[in-house]
């Protein structure tokens, strides 16, 4: 997302002295991705951001794989995932490959006792239930039902919930999230045909600057491990920053669907892309308006991608017996399409109220033991008449 943003105070010229009011210098940090080539921001800290006092504990959080090479379509009943108090403990990986981890979480309490950093992956957290505030070293973002939160790798954050009933769908990506190239011109501005634009993004505000020394625990995820690292100063000590690499939010309710006389293919719903998968938003929209249109999606072969659908709300016209929080996996190798009867039922319909998030991965997904605990066991047979 090539948008320039800034908060707080910083020097007019980068890599130059930035003096504190009472003497001494602020400490500059380049916060970037993909080496020195990708998006980056320059942060200015009250204290050196490198002061590690101790590493107290390291333990594995690698998901346990139940099916390594999967050909079966699955339906996972996501709302059957039991809530847990702790934010990290509540996060359960469902589907994984070398490029991403797709999971669910139902945290009951805010993350306040420690800070969290994912050193491996950018995170996309979709807010299905709940509201609150994402607190980061680069500013805060209020969130609510329907928001995507995009958190770059390396971002130190906490998350504050207003409620105990919180349901999250998340994706950890080992490649950065971007908005689709076809929506943008050469300089990165969103074009007129894009289903959303820059003014729809929720950018960080309310920069917190803590000038505190002590013991501050940051749980850092790296290579399937959590390392508990004690910092000597509060990680939210940034007085100002500017650049292009920062957390942001986007509401699925601000996605404006592209419609046509006949059924449009899934790419018209695309919201984010990486080099290894895409994310689409299926939103309330008018159905196709050709006099002979079939609003239900046509059958299509999953040859290049595994397709994951997370059902949020609405009627889910193309499927039978789908409820909120369900996840379907349609693996590459076999075709799929509307459930029996769905095509016929759709004829003559003029509008859908469905709301869903789709993730199409270019490599096959492995199924975790946590996912198998939510599997209905029979979805792969649901096309038999």
C-alpha cells in the first residue's frame, strides 16, 4: 500500500541529528521489508531500540499436522473453537503451508501483560466479532466488526478488546500484503475502477510515547518458536515517524463490489495480494442482470489453488447448511461448485447479502490437528445428489 503517512515529530532531513529538548539525541530506526527494497518507515525513539536485558524462555508453537497431503474438501465449524483468555494462546492454526498460516482465535481478554512481535510474517486479522484498539509502536487503530487489520512483520503491538466475545480470522504471510496491482497506476495510486480507495483505509493515529525504563516482556515469534525477550525500555517510545511501512485497517463494508450482466469471476472480489496467495471479500451486492443470468457461481476446477472460504454473515447462496464462522477448504486437484439445488434456487434472485473472506493459496495447504477437531467429517460428499 504505497501511501505516505506520518505521526509525531522528526527531523526535516533523514539520517541527521534530532536533538531532544533537554539534551541528547533521539535514536533513528529504519523499519522496512524485503531488505532495503520494500516499503519502509523511519522511526525516532527516546531510547535505543536495541536494549535486550534477557531472553527468559523459548518454546515451540509449531502447528501439529494431521493431513500433510490433502485431497478432501473440508468444512470446519469455527465457532466451536473454545475461547481462551490469552490472545496468543487463543490463536489456533487451521491450515498451513510454506507461505502462510490460516487460523482462528477467540480471545476473551486484552493483551496487556506483554507485547507481541511476529518476526517472520505479516499478519492479517479479520474482526468477525468484537471491537477495540490495536496499540502499536507506530500508533493506534480503533477496530470493529468487519475490519481487516494489516500488521507488518516486526511490528510490536498489543491489542485491547472492549468485549469478551471476540472472534478473529487471521492469516500470517511470509510475503508482504499489498493491494492488487491492477487497481493502481504506475505510481501506486488507486484507479477509478478500484472497488476501494485510499480514503477507505484506517491509518494509525494517537501515537503513544512512553519514556520508561524497567523490564518489558516482548514475546517474539520466529521460526515456529516464541521467545520471551525482556527489553530495558518501553517499546512504545517513538516520538515520530514517517514513511510507507505501518499497520493499517480496512473495513470489508467499504469494499464496493463489481457486478455485471453475467456472473463475474472471483478476482473481481480481490482485496489483497501477496506473491503466494490472494484475499477476496464477498460482500452484499446486486446479482447479475442478464435476462438468462444464473447468479450462482459456475463449477470450476481447483487446479492452481487451494480455496479457503471463511463465512462471516448473510445467506451464502451457493452452499447448503453454512453458518457463521464456518470455514470451507476446496483443495487443488478436484473441481467444486454450487451445492445441489443452489444453481436452480439462484435463478431470478436479484441481490445477495452474503459476507465472506476468501484466501486462495498457490501451494497446497496442510490440515492441522486443531482443524480436524472442528471438521464436520462429511462435507466432501455434499455434492452427491
